[in-house]
C-alpha cells in the first residue's frame, strides 16, 4: 500500500509541475490543483498509513489507531487550497477578459523593461 | 495570561469584517476606522515592545490548551520588534493611500489592508509551525486582493503570476511541514527544537530534507536570488502604496529564517550544522548583486524600487546567514532600516508615477518637482546606505559583524560593490527624472521618440496631497530617528540576538518545563 500511495503522490506532483510550466493560464491552474491534491495526500500519510483504525487515542496498546493530527491538518490545507484556487480562477478570468489573451507571461512592451 | 499578546491579531481581525459588512458604502468612515485601527495597532505594538524589553518570554495559549498540544502565541523581543515595525509601517502607508486617493480606485482597500496586517502580525507572533503556514495564507490572500487593487490588464496578469508563484510556495511549505511532522511528530516550534536535538544524527536524512524545503519556502518569501523572479513584476505592477506595505512581507521571510534556524535547527544542532548558512550566504550575496544591477538597469521607476527592495534583502540576508549574535543584531537593525527605506522609495515612485508616468526618461517637469526630488534624494541616500542616514549605520554594523568570518573579503567586496552600483543606478534615475527634465533641448529630442507610448495613468487628482506628503515625511522621520537613536536601537537588537541564541529560555517558556 505504501508503494502505491507514494507513487500516486509522485505522479500527481510530477503532472502538476509539468502543467504549471505551461504557458497558458488554464493548464497552470489545473497543475496547481493537482499539486495541492498531491500535498494533501502527502500530509495525510505523514501520520503513517493505518487501515480501519479509529483516529482516537485509547488506552489499549494492542488496538491500532491512526494519528488524528494530520487529518486536521489536511482539512485546513484542503480548505485553504480550495479557496486559493477559487481566487486564482477569478483573477485569471478577469485578466483574460481585460487583456483578451490567457498567456501567462506579461507582454514585453507593457512590462517596461528587459527583465528575466 | 497576558491578553495583550493576541490583541494585534484580534484588532484587525474584527475591524476588517466590520469595514466590509457595515461600512461598505461609506468610504469616509472606512478611512476613519482604518486609520484608527492602525493607530490602535501602533499603541498595542508599543505596549508589547515595552513588555518584551524586560527580556521575559511570554506565551499565550489559545483555548488554554497546554503548549505542545494547543497553539501558542509567543512574545519575545524579536516578535515584539517585528510587530512594532509592522505597525509603524502601516500607519504612514494607510495615510498615503488615503492622501493619494488609491483607496478610491477599487473596493475594499481598507478591509484587505486590515486583513493583511492580521496575517503579518500573526506570522510574527505564532509559536506553531502549522499556524505560521495559516498566517502566511492569511497575509497572502489579502495581498492577492491588494496587489490587483484598481484592476487593469497588466496588473491582473502580474497578479496571476504572483498568485501562482505563492501557491507553489504554499504547497512547498506543506510538503516541508509534512516531512517535519513525519519525523518528529510535532509542529510546535519549541517542541520541534527539543525533538530535533534528540534525534541521532544518522537518522536525519528526512529531517534535513524538511529543513532545506522550509528554507526554500522562506527564501521565496524573502526573494532570495534564484527564487526572486516573482518580486519585480509583482511589486512594480501592484499599486505602489501596496508595494510599500509589502516591504514588510519580504521581512516575514527573513524573520522566519531567523526564527526557525536559530530555534529549531540552531547552530548547535549537529544534524543540520552548516546546511543553511553555507547555502544562504552565497545566495544572499548574489541577491544583493542582482538587486544593485537591476537598479542600474531599470527603465521604470516601480521596477527600480522593486530591485531596491531585493538589494536590501540581499544585505539583510548576508547578515542573517552568518548566524552569530553580532551579525544577527546588525541584521535586525538593518531590517528596521530597510523596511522604512524600501517603503519610502515605493511611495516616492508612486508620486512620480502619478504625475508623469513611470518611465525613467526626461520629460517636461511635473508638479512639485523640487519637493519630490529632494525626498527622492533622501530615500536614495537611505537605500544606497550613504551617510548620514541609517542605511550607512546598518551596513557598517553588518560589515563589522562579518569581520571574523572566513570569507570576509568577499562579503565586504560584495556589500561595497553593491552599494556603489546602487548609488550609480539611483543617481542615474534621479538625474534623468528630475534634472534633465529642465533641459528643454534634451526633453524635446526625447519627446519625439518616447512620449506616445507612455500615457500617464488617467488618475483622479490626489484628494489630499498634504496628507500624502505628510505620510512620506513620517517615514523620513522614522529613518532619521533610527539614525539618531542608533545607540539604543543597536542595544535593543543586541538584546534580541542574545535571546535568539539562547533558545533554551524560549523552550522552557513555551513548554513550561513539562518535558523534563
């Protein structure tokens, strides 16, 4: 299970990074979403993977339990990344509507410099 | 418990929704409350500074949960100083935004401004690594709104880049925190420090990965060289008063580096020894070099100010990366200076931009050239680190602290060379904008080529120009005060450094000895 989980995180991250390096806004946002999925899964695994175990500490040493803290962290991370994705979609939409192009880079003339 | 500690977070957190929900259609009232909030924050910050100057480390346990289980806020000298700087910067910036009419060009400026203050002060006060992430997100999401305030195609495009880059940074932050949690099983900074010290050196491959990932995240925030790409385009295209407030945001990165790599992965921890300083020092020197060259090459005054901010971060991080008490004290003094100097440069850039467009070319003279030129001169002196202003004292302290280090000749050469290039770049920009504009022959020749493409912003006239100038003078006065009271200031930063390099006090204050 660990190998499957780890490779899933790896594939999601790789796909996310690949998409972020595209030049148009839509794939970049998709890439960011994939990356946040990857990091959420990763966070979930930081408390070790335990199947069919309750996320509560209990007194009996022989009963398995799963670490509850990463689940709380993942919840926070999901909410934040969801909100951020909504924000970037809105900003990207208004950028597209006002400039009529969804290329991610700034037009050189308007950037008023020879940077990068 | 001392409830003052949470006040700098609660005050803006209450004020911002109040401004959005109740004062939505009353710009005047929004202004009154926003200024009152900034004044209140200043008063709270002054109280905290006074409390922290005794050297006692106070904690605030949220929900009264004891330390490693609940989230704690920690007030020590460093966090008090940073909260104080935030408050001292916020007041002139909000006054300038009102005076220049920037807050009328879009909605919710003041609410976003207060949310931004909440995120920044929270990041400085928290003693929990995951909570630090949450406050980073608070300040970032407010900054997205502020950065695209006023709209416009180019600004929105720059906003998309800015948001993308910071979302990547946040993802990296989560990866780093996850790695650290997987190894240590805690996210409370004091508890992390205890656990990291206990782990035997041969089992720490993952821990080192986490430490370096975390450094990358903070380096993105602090705009250290290979990760600085987002800064010039974002800051130059943001509303420049907002960019002036963002001068404290790069400091959040520097603060986090200082906090994490003295407390958790301190100089005494064998597993990560030399890991951070060895990487950070060359990167910081390159940052300074690139910032200085960028000042020289900028064709637009907003970018000039942005590269000025990068260069000052370079100097600051050189001092941070030495990780000795003297160097840290110098770095903190320089932090205060560079916050004010960068903000001042951005505000001046905004004044120039509103009157004649941002291009660094000779054009016909603008209104109030003399006054603006003289303030630009002052801010250039501060930014370049020339006497008599505090930049000179700061650079002197940094170089003095670097005297006993192996590569001190290189460090000195980079700092002095960087200062020289900065002086040349600022002198070039100043003479092109302010002096050549009075030379009719020169202006005529240039106008034929350059005038049509640079249409000045169709801005409404400044409603209260006096207020805008007053807020700029407040920043100048701040720089002057920092120079005049350099003695007490360095004594205070020395105290901070001493506290930072004795992390045991912090750990016992947070964990209350429960670990023993």
